[in-house]
């Protein structure tokens, strides 16, 4: 039978998600560490204490803060966010129990063709109840190891079959049981999705936790922009024999610092970035919203992504300017070489769309050249804490997910499931 996108790719049914709240996730991570170090509440508070100036909370000593390295990360700005940092206070009214799951997402499509791992499996937590000025999200993006890497991608077939099989199960309670087991117990032979080693604490630093932040400081505080950040969960054993899980701020991937697009930039990395960007033009010129892409070496990635404020560093098009400049000319020459009719600004608009802020809002409903329009987000998010108008028993998702990206992910999963099982593969 055909796959049901809302069962096999994006699960937002409230009755299912009730089993995946913030306390359940953080408690599982602490238990994975053997229960030593931080409690679930402390681990949650430590995540948000990263948004405060040092020294932070007394019971969370030696942890990272926004003022480390002079309010920079990777040499680029990393501002403090006291509105979100307030959640680090033991007395905060927004606490671990304020976060509920609003989506489970199957990203089997992110599994590499060599089967080095089996893709990403996500839990989106949102602060509830919904309040327009107090929105906040934590997205756990686990990379699931392949227990049979010698089989390549075929070793991941049980995972693909598990998600595919959910489409045929009409009973939401049964689907909830299966998803709960997949995330917290694991399929036979596979580790559970929610594990301390799946969010960056591994030799390849695979997996991450991202935040989408919009807590306002109160009626008299100046408004703050939507801000997206990325973290790695690591086990710090410097105080052995006990180890402590902690969240480390990390660069936001495929998200170069926007100032590097400025032809007049004096940043010492700008010339190298612009030269590299020209080598990526062909990938960005692919005229398919699902497939244009480019690679960004981490040395160029920023530590944050503002999805709202016009004209700032994260506004790539404002940084590029109208031209002319040698950078515009170099992009134009490469476009001519690959036979593309796009303009340099089209190419940079596509790069911006692939940044966190661009994907979530800056490019929402805006042209990206070649007759294409970047699909719409759901007001700065893709997985929302609002009811689905077609089914109040589910949380709504963005038009971009519903109409553009999930259909491709469905096609990838169906194509793999329909392919013959290779000789010697695990059952």
C-alpha cells in the first residue's frame, strides 16, 4: 500500500506525542549516563544557561556561556539571550515540564548511500501552552547507528520497514506503542534513538540538538528576533570517575556567516569563502527546490542564525548588495560556464534559503530564481504547536513540509522499500 506521510514520515498526533515530552527525553539521557552528574532538571537548565553570561548558575559550574571567547563562536558573533537564559533559574516558571513533543520526524532520506548510518530521527519539543510572545523549541536530531555497516545501506532495512509499516496500522495506540519502543528501547539489534551518544557524543560528532528561540523578556523589554542555534551533547569526564552530560554550543551547519557574502568584507576569511562559494555554484544552480545544495566548510559557519531582522549579517542578499563587484562577476562567469540563466543574486538567495534563518522565514514564499519560489514556513517554524485545521487531534506542519519536502522523503523511502533485498542482508 502507498505510504501515509502523516504516519510514516511526520507524526504529529497528540495522543502519540503525549509519550515523548521533555521530561521523558531528558530523563532518558541522564539515565543513559548512569544517573551520575546532572539531574534531568539540571541538564535542561544547563542547555539554557549557555545563553547567559559567565559564571552562570552556581549548581552548574564550569559550563559554557555566551560570553566565552568574547561573545563569539567560531570567530563570529554569539550574542547572549537572557530571555531564554532565564530558564536556567531553578525558580523559572518555564521549566522542563513546560516542553511537550509536537512532532516525530523520520529522516531516513539522510542516510548516506554507503550505509555509514541509518539517518536521523527527530523529536520536536515546544513550550506549551502556545503564547505568541513566548515561543520556544528544542529539536533533538539523533543519528541512528547502522549495526551492520558491512551490509551498507541494506543494514538499515529494518528501520525503513518499521516506518513503512506504520502506514498500514490504523490504531493510533498501536502506532504509539511502536514509536515509543523505537525511540526509547530500539528495534531488535538497533540502539534506541534517544541515547546520549546520538546527539554529538561520538567519534564523528554525528547528530545534534537545535533550538528555535523566541522568548520575549516581558512587556517592557525590547523585542528580540527569532534565533536558531545548534548544540552537541557530550559527556565530560574531566572530573573522573564521574562524568557529566552537557550541551556545547556548536556552529550552525550549512549556515555561513552572512558577512562573508559582502564583496567589501574585511574578514580574513572572506576571500577564501567567496572563492569556495564559486566552486559550489553548479550545485546551487540545479533547478529543483528539493535538490539544489552546496557544501560549507565548518570554518565559515556561524554560531547563530537570525531569521527575522533585515539588513543584518544573516541577510545574505543585503550583504551581497546589488553589485557590480568581482564576487558578482565570478559567480556570473561560473553560471555561464554551467549554462545557467540564474543571476548571482538568485544563487545567493538559494544559499540563504538553505540557512536556518532562510529556511524558517527569510525565504518563505520568496523567489529563488529559475521560476522557483521557496515554499512557505508556518510563521518561523515547520513543526508547530498549533492545531492542524484539518484535524485538531494533530499539530499543524508548514506548507513547505506538507507540499514540498515530505513528498520527496516519501518517494525516497518507497523506492528503498520496493528495491529487492540484497543477498546476505539482515532479515
